[in-house]
C-alpha cells in the first residue's frame, strides 16, 4: 500500500493499485463504470442515473423530477447509481444480482458485463454528500450471484440523512448476508464526530479471513467473516419515501453525492 495515499494507515502493505479513477475525464470512464442500477429488475432506461463529471469529481444526484427506478418491486424509491458489473438471467426468471426482496422477476435481460469485480483486496473512496433526511448515500460491494448463494454485501459506508446531526453522523458499515447462508448480517451505525458534507475517505480491507473498515485512515472495526467470491462496486444515492411520522426537511436543489476518487488494490 502506498502510504502517501490518504485513506489507509501506512502499516497496510502488500497491495498493488489496480483500479484508480479520479474522474478527470469529461464523462464516466466506460471501461470502469456502468451507468445503471440493477437494470434487470426494471430497465436500462428507468435506471439511468442523474450525474455530472466535472472538476475532477463524479456527482450523483436525485432531481425533483426524477421517477422511481422500479415501482413494481421497490415502490417510490428513487436512485442514481453506477456499478462495475452486470449479470442477470433471461427475462421472466428470478436470476439476477442483488435480490433485495422476494418475488423479483427479471423484466429486461442484460448482457453480462464484468468491468471490475475483485475477490479480496482493498478499496478506498473520498466523498462528501449534501442530503435531506430521506436520502441515503452508500458504497457497496455486492456479489455477482452467478451462483445464487454468492449474494452477500460489504457495506463500506452507508449514511441515511436522518442519521446526520450537528453532533455527528451515524456511519453504517459492515456485512449483510442478503441470501448468503455462510454469512451473518453485522452492520453497525456508529455515531462519529464528522460531517457527511465534508470530504472524508471511506475504506475497507477485505481478506479471506475478515473485513476491516476505516474512516480517514482510522480503523473502526474488523469482522472475522468474509465473502469468498467476486463482488462489484456500487456508488449510490437514494431518495426514500417520507414516513408520515417523520416530516422531511425541504431543501433547495437536488440531493448530491460527490466522489473525488475511487481506488482499488489487490494483494501483490
């Protein structure tokens, strides 16, 4: 690990850089990112993200006029997302990545595209967000599910707008079993003294023995379980339906999730 790069402590070594995107081009790098969100459960058209690449950053956003990505299976949830792989079965089947609920059916078959799907390594992202109470921003690693049980998720970072306050931010991080019987869901929302609106580096080291989570180079915790199959990256911003008992603070303009860089390392 290059100790001059922010995010990881210098004692993490034995890695080489294999994925490095600082969003310096005029648009998304098509060799690294697919501008969709699980399109097999909906369609490519409905799942295209609202985004901009400028000033060396990717900004994902939720616009006021944006439509829900999959009303059939996910109600009024809106999302803008990019991912590094896409795998699904034929239309009418239940074969596809991230089966987030029962009863899912492939509505639009997708061609297989695996741009980057690491199997162990280290990942870091520098990002900030401007969100309301009913927004969520996240960096996930999600199994490709080419075998149904390879369905776990590593939640590198996950922040709900309702968990942001002047006292700090509840940062979600951990492992979700989803449909992997070999894993146990263990996600912690820990209040930490930082603001999601400022730049921070979120990172994970993923080995066959366990997964360690970092914020700005500081180890938050380590879990002694580990998915053992390829996983894709997903950068996401969501708008969730407001709850009647929790009125949403109105905010001017779109909710945004701005990413300065994403870097991936594999064991040397």
